[in-house]
C-alpha cells in the first residue's frame, strides 16, 4: 500500500450526517470516529467511509478544541474488529479549505495510530473538514517499531447525486491556463474546469460510443484517462469508431484511441493508461478501481453487472448508455438511446432493467460467444440486434459527457438529468428523475463495502482468444 496513491471516498448521505455533528453553529471544533473498508486498484488505495460512530455522553470534551476519552477509541476499535473494518478519526476546523494539521493534531493521531494498526491490521485514517465542506485526509503508515509516518491523500470524494472532490493541490495541482481551452473555461468557469480536468476517468469499451467520449474528454483538457477494452479494430468497426482506419485493422482499440487522444489533447500533459483486458478479468477490474468516474460503453450484461458493483460498493459513479434500433420488415422505423448515471442516491442498473442476472449467467457460460447459440435465437432477440451508425453513437456520447459535467459541477443548477431517452421518432428527449431502486435492493446494502464480501472478476474467454490472435499475427 505505501506505493499506492491514497484517497478517501464517502457516500454523500454519510457526509451529511457527519456534517450535522462536525460543522457547529458556535464555530467550535468537534470530532467523531468512523469505520472504513478498503478499495484497492492497481495504483490507488482508497478508504471507503462506511459507518460513522458518533460520541456518546462522556466520550469527548469540547473546549474550543475537542478531545476524546480512551473509552471512545476502545469502543470504536472493538466495533472495527467485529466487522473487519479500519478506523478513521475525523474532526472539524472552524475555517474553510483543505486543512493542514496543528502540532496537537499530529500528536493525537500519532498516539492512536499504533493501537488502531495493531488491533485492526489496517492503518489509521485521519480526516479534517473545513467549514465550507472541503476535506483533507491522510493515512498513518507503520515504519518500524512504534514509528508511524503520515502520508497525505491525493483527494477525498463525496458521492451521491453529485460527485464532490476535495483535491490536495500540492499533490494534484490545478491545471495551468492554456489558450487551447480558453472557450471551455469561458463556459464551465475556471474552478469547474479544475474539478473536471483532474478527475481520472475510465472508459470501458472503446468502440463507437467510447471513442467519441475519449475524444471529447481529451479536447476538454482532461489530464488522466484509462482505456479498458480487450477487443481489436475490425472492418465492421470502421463506419462508427472515431479515428480508426483500414491501417488499424487487427490493432487493439485502446492502442488506436490512445494515439489519437495524445494528438487531440488540449492539456499540458495527458496520461493515458491502455488496458487490453476485459473488465471481467482481474487486470481490467483493478485498473477500473483507480478511476474517479467510469463511462460504460459496453453492450454485454456481465460488464454492466460489474460496473453496477463499482458504483455502489466502491463509490465510483458510472455513466452508461445504450442504443436500440427498430425495424419492421427490414425497414428502419426508429431508434432510441437511453443513458443514466448510477451512484449512491440514484437507481442502479438492475433496478432500471439495464441488465438482468439471467443474461449475466448466460454470458459467463460462454453462450454469447457461441455462434450456434446466437444463430438459434429469434432474429429480433436483443443478443442478435446490434445495429448502429455513427450519428447515433456521436449523439449518445455527447449526452453522456453532459451527464458527467452535471454530476461534477452542477452548472446551470442541474446536477442530475435522471434517466434520459432520446426517441428518433418523434425526435424528443424524455427525462425521468423519479426512478429509484426497489425496496431492499441488494446493491444499495453493499454501499461503501468494497470487495469485502466478494469479487466479480474471473475468466473471460473472448478476451483471452482476442489476445492470442493479436500475439499470433504480431500487430
């Protein structure tokens, strides 16, 4: 873990509960403890704040500053041990902005770091919140003996209807002004641009929709993208995959899109990770956990099931869309495309009917890659209908990026477009913000638990076959 980028993520509903206690009308400091679960990707380790443990009478003293009594920490550690969780110590400062630590703060956290580490086998997480809701956070890493080192987090994320990120400017500097995104800043504003550009965005699927999403983000000045797709460019992709040409046939989609993103980027420097794996494989799965937000540009149920898990259990919002073309007697009669963002406080994919678990099981069994099985399905079956053309993909991608902007900035007073559906016939966009998860939704119950209970990655035969073919021909 010391080699990882460190971060903290919190469900927005939990943030509100803690704010009611920590941000006081009398401007004095206060404190509480919380339990957290880990989310570990390839390069990032995140503490997912799960359960606030509020002080009981006699647990703390308030005297302008605030301090806690030993029984409070003992009770929290016992709770953490029972639930296999880590411990976070959280307090408020009566000033705005990203908070540093006073000498008293450092001494207090250093003293409890050893006890927390030895009892929970996880590092103490320290957090401070300012009066404007800006968070700072650090992990206390064991060095040797009784020595613990403070390591600052790069960011703290609050996820619900909106994605609010407190960046550590010393580790993640604001982007420098560049003429290339002068007009982008004019529209979003300088602060919103700084919020957007520093997000690490993962794009799952780099075909007709994903390639357009990547192009838009690169031209908007985003600095860090992860491209995850095991597939290669084929002749039937050329009519709708941005940048792809005949010379790219047989190349991995992520490789082709990476080259073009570097050419079109307006950022001073853009970092692009290429992951030629399925998100259902460990490599792709863990790479996605490094991201602040994910675009779901896939058409298979298994990937959507995994992304649904990420949105709730790992607190990584997912923006998703799909296209359905309609024919009657082989004549085009219309097309719909639907998109939605899922995260805590929003309905999940399963409750929206975006996928069902029977289809997931069918895919895991390998039937969706079995031509004899597919040919045996009715011609109108959803697994056989994959028609699409570039105007559909381009429009859907643009609407998905607008959902990202609303989620992060709330610009023009909109933070949630709900479920949007464009209908070619009669040419309207419908919007539904009333949809919610069904009562007892299992995904909601897993919010901020990470992979504590299970993981969803495994074997993907289609991805393995594609990589063997690429290695064989040496593309």
